[in-house]
RNA sequence: GCGAGCGUAGCCAAGUGGUUAAGGCAGUGGAUUGUGGUUCCACCACUCGGGGGUUCGAGUCCCCUCGUUCGCCCCA
């Protein structure tokens, strides 16, 4: 096709859908603000080396999914594939951690990954994420998880499943990795080709393979939970205890492995059964080594990210898009009336009402039809007669009751109007 | 990067080699003068994603290409 269109894996969020986005953002913002999280906005592109060092060169995200290119100064830059690396970079660069205490941050924005689009996956997608930097306390893990479940619950999402695991610290993982390779090697020929490949490079990832035969073999593989050292063990137990205390349902899944190298100890995912194959809507965990790895001090952190497209896919299955309310729709005919209508709209908006002005100048019948479709609660009518008398007809769309009111009176009877609007909205 | 399906108007969609490409939604105009969600009428694709081929003849068959969807990989 020669026409200009949105690039593969990108899409427009049209007005009919935007209500979901605004709703999610407002719920999240209000909850996060109440938990003393502060919003941070970082650039959408960064030096490529930030992601290579932060996410890990062996990961698929870095190895084959990054939007990387040279700018005009021959610098290698990359459109951010996730949010954490940039936030941590910013924290270090501005010394936020030196301002004392724990940094509680949240962000939302577009992320980019060069992959084949499919259900719940796009090249440009959006995440909402939080990072708690500067605390190794298991309460930080628990806090971050409650906030995630709280946001999802407030949005009306039920039947989500929280999976919890610990991937231990670097040493624990080393030991476990060896044990896993020892276990899997005899079965090598029976594994699916992808997993055979990963046996040498990234054996942990074999654990969540979707291949049935591989899954059967993996069923009896050693569990990472048996390889956690004392401190990892204790941390994990505390997190579980705290979640139970909070009344949060979770399911241990020792085969849960996350794709980014920086995770340590706690790892979790929130999944939905209604999303097809991309079931994870929220993924996160602890990343105690990342800040140091990016050149900052050795401070611990936990966080998560929610995939907003996936979240909104679920919301769309549950309810129709929230629509903006419209108080008044103004129709008019005739030069004087049309001019007055514009002014009336302006004055009513200043009085706090939402007002749409019909610009068509077509027959009243047509304008009424549009008023109806607009969903406005009240319709204001200005014709030659009203223009002459400086009045306006106010018609309540539901009851069809109509009365003439002086334009000046209308604007000053704010409370009365508000009261009537509320009555009609309540029904 | 690999595999499979699909591509007809803004949207949904019939059509499976043969005269003028159904229908629905939306939209626009009208059913006598300024009152809506119902009804009725009219208009709304020289063209079937693009290119090439087979054929007397192609939206319908073949090839290429682009796009899209679902899946694998991976992840939010």
C-alpha cells in the first residue's frame, strides 16, 4: 500500500477509547499519590549502553528487540524498551538517593520493542510502573504488590492471579543454575529446539517453556526454592507472610522466571486468563543489584510494570468506555442567535458547565438530533425570537420539559442548574 | 526471525470465472413554516490492498509484494 499509515505495531488511541486510558491513569495516580509515590518522567530514548548494562546483553530484549539507531552525531541511542533503567539512571544522575530515605517513584509512558505484533503485544506499547529505591525491607516488596493489586481491583478486574517466586541472590542462582543444567542435560535430546539452545546460555528460561514435552521434563526439575540461601529464604518467607496478612491471594510458582537479568529475590507476575497467550498484565520484582550496576551506590530496589494495552483489553471486556459527561448542547439558527449562542456557551463554561455548541446552522430538526446523540442532559435553543428578547429555551432532554429563560438569568442560576443536572444524571 | 489465516466503502459484510459489485450500521439531504432518539424516501465503491500472470472474460484461479490477525520466540 502506498498510502501513509501508522507503522506496524503502532496504533492510534482514538477518542472512543481514550476514556479507558484516562480512567486508568486517574485511578492509578490517585492511589499512588495516597501512598506517597511521586511521578517521574524520563526521556523516551537513552544511550544504548544504559539498556545493555541494565537489562543484560544476553536477554532477548536487548539482543533482538531494541529500537537502536545512530543519531546525527553517531551516538548509538535506543528507544526505551522498559522504564526501570531510565528511572535508575535519572536517580543516579541527579543524586535523588542522596536526599535521604527511600525514593518512591512511578511513571507511565510509551515503551518500544521490535517484535512481531500479536494479541496484547505491540512495538510501541505503554506501561505504568513503580520503583521503590533504597529499601531492602520485605515490606517494600509487599507494599509494591498491594498497590498493584489495589489498582487492578479498583478498576473492577477480578479473577486475576498473582504468581510469586524468588530467584534468590546471585550466588543462589549460580548454584541453582548448575543443578538445573545437571538435571536437564540427560534429557537434552527430548527438549524442544529452543530450550536445547537455552541450556547453555540461559537455562532458567527453560522452566517456563510452552512446549508440552519440555514442560513434562521440567515438572520434576529441582526447584529454585530449595537453593535459596538463608537470607534469601528469610526475605521470601517474610514477603509471603506480609501478603497473607494483607489478605492477598498468591500462588507460589517456582518456575516463574523473569526475562530481565536484573531481578533478584522476589519475582512476581499478575496474570489474566482472558488475554490469550500474552497473559501477564503486571510483572515485577526486586532488583537489588541494578543501581550499583549502572554506576550508582549499592542500594536495593523493588518495582513492577503494568502493560496498559493488556489492562485496557481486559477493561473493554468488562464495561463500555467511560464517556465524558455533557451538561448542555446549544443549537441556534439565524445570525444574531448564532452569535449569542457562542457567547452563552462561553459564559456557561465559565460558570463550570460542560457545553457543546452546534456549528452547523442546519435545520433545528437536525440540530436536535445531534443534541440527542451528544448525550447532553440539557439543550439550549436560540432562534430569531430568543435573540431578539435575549432569552433562551432550556429543554431537558429526558423529560422533554422546556422553558424560556433570560440569558443573563441562566448564567447566574448556577446552583439551580447544577441541582437539576444532578437530578437527571442520577436516574 | 519462523509458521498459519485474512485483506470488498468510515465500520460490519454478501459474493466460490460471466451482463450494471447484495445488505446492514454510520453519514448527508428530504417527508410544507423552529423541536430529538421511531418510521419512510433519496444519495453514498467507474471498483474489490498493490503489481504481474492465466483466460474470450477475474473481486473470484496462479505468482510476487505490502498490510493485518493469530501463534512460536520473548515479554507488559
